[in-house]
C-alpha cells in the first residue's frame, strides 16, 4: 500500500506554501531525511525532507503550484516501512511528520520518527536516539523540549503569559481582513501598453502583513540621533582583529545589543497586545529580528537572547543568518519568535525612514546612515558622526513620552560603547 506524504502543519498560522523546486523524480529511491522539495512559505524558502525511506511512486505537485497544509505532495511505494539510517538533515525547520498514518510512539513498528529536521539535529548534538524519546507535540511528534528533557538538559523556560495570536496567513486579499475593500482599478490599457507580473508568494504575504499592520495599529514615530563617533572608532579599530576570527564586525551588532538592553528597562516595547483580552503580553525573552533585503523581498530572521550574548557572538550569528536568508536556505525556526525588530537602511543611504511595525510586535527601530555633522560640544562646534534613528511604536501601548525615553535608552548605550562590551 502506497504511503502519501502531505504538506505538514507549518506552525505560526502558516497554511500554505508555494512549490519552488521538485528535487526528486518518480522512480527515485530516497533515504529518510533526504530533500524532496523546495518550497516558499510566508516566512522563507526552505527544503522539505522525506519522512520515509523508499521509492517515489507519484509526485502530486509541480513548481509554481500553491498547496495547502494537508494536501498530498509525494506518494511512496510500499517498502515495508523500514527507515534508512539517519543522515545529516537539510537545514530546514519544516515539521515533517509521517502523513496518512496514525501517530505512533517513537520507534513503534520500526517506522520513521515524527520530528522536524532541526529536532533531529539537536538529538544528534546531544547524543540522543529519537526512538527512545516520547513526543509531546501534535500527533505525538517529538519537539526540541522533549529531546532536551530526555537528555537531562531541561527545557527553556516557557513564556506562560504569552497568548499572542498567530500572524494571519492566507489568500491575498489583505485589506478585506480589516473591513477595507479596495475599489476596482481602472482599465490602464486605455492610456497605453501595460504588463502584468504575478506577485510571488512571499511578496503577496509581505503586502498582506503590511496592510494588516498599518490598518490595525495606530503608528506613532519618534525621531532622534545618536552620537556614534566613539563607537564607530571602536568598530573601525577592531575590524581587522575581528576578521581574523572570522567575524565581520558592523555597527548593526552594537545596535541590536543596545536595543535588547534598553528593552529590559522598557518592557512595554518587548510585548504584544491582546486587544480581545485587554492584556499586554510582556515577553521576558529578547529575540530581535533584523530586516534583510533579498531579491525576493524583505525577510526578518531572528537572533535569540540578544541581551545575554556578547557583541562578537551577535556579529558572527548575524552574518551567518543574513547569508542563509539571502541564499534562500533559512529554516523556519530562523524566522520565528521575534519580539522586536531592527531595520538598518544605512548601507543604502537616506537620512531616515518610518518603518511599519512587524505585527504582532509593538515597536520597530529604523536606522539610517551615520554622517559627519557639525555639532556643539562644550560651546564649541566640532565634527561628530551622528546616526539617525527612528522608533515607530503602537500608540495603544505607549505614549510619546514613553517612546522618547526608550529611544534615549538606546542612544545612551550607543554613546557609551563600554556598556555594550559585556563578554566582548
């Protein structure tokens, strides 16, 4: 009897994906965890690994097709259900439980273990046999916390108070979700030739989320400047030494660190608003998103626990994460769980910008290019490097004075670089 693998539950409200590449052909014999397809979700372009070892009997999808969760992807010929020995899994956090089968206890019947590739990788790092771990995820799937608990490492402390709704996803009619139906477009052809280009899945998602954020959140923006003369000198002076350690040191790493430390002082900006419950969900972890421009659109990967990491570690992780995003190799876990976003347009120029909040977060920090400017210090005009910053925040959860104080908390750290060098 053939076994059919369907598009698994992607988590965080994601309900569909666009097929980018089919990596196997009918008749191919594949190993468990070997890549089957590349797909683009609302979050990233990732590989989906095979949950089975066996021969590909039928491929149900083709490039360019949009599929829903639960829709068949690939059918495998009956091969007795034996899984091939696990090998190094592709970098993808797409959950890949066995489809069209009842959930089994790990190792039952010798079948494949239901676990995401990132969880398999964690198990290998901790020396754990997944078949000896009991899953507590949906359908008995093994999750990271199960592996850590079995290895005696313990699970990360859960944010019990968090009840923020998952970001909506679905068909591209973004304004209809908030009661605003756009009027019909005129026939542009009457004035001259036109060309229609279909929006990519990612571009449609960006359009929907931006419209949702702009419509639901009353945005307020605070403008300011930080004197980063001393910090810029440190970055320049340390660049070569960092490079010898394989680290590309940039101002962005220090901005992330400064923002995380400032968020500890101003927790209302590290939060989500549950309007229905009338509650502000304060997050006691500091996972910062950093906007990365790609040829497919703007993607926001997340660096976790920025408050506790040394700047050098942040710089190393930032470079690797940004490269994975640009190469289309980011895992879904790389793009989940952000609490606050930083977008730095300094490399592109400009004197400032007003960013849109990354819903369901409540604030975002925009940074433009630092420039030498004449400023007054001690009654004298001196040349200093000034960095424009723009803090946009949800006016429902903070007032203008709160925004100004939070921006100053970031600026104060950027202007006193020694405060950012804990664990340097």
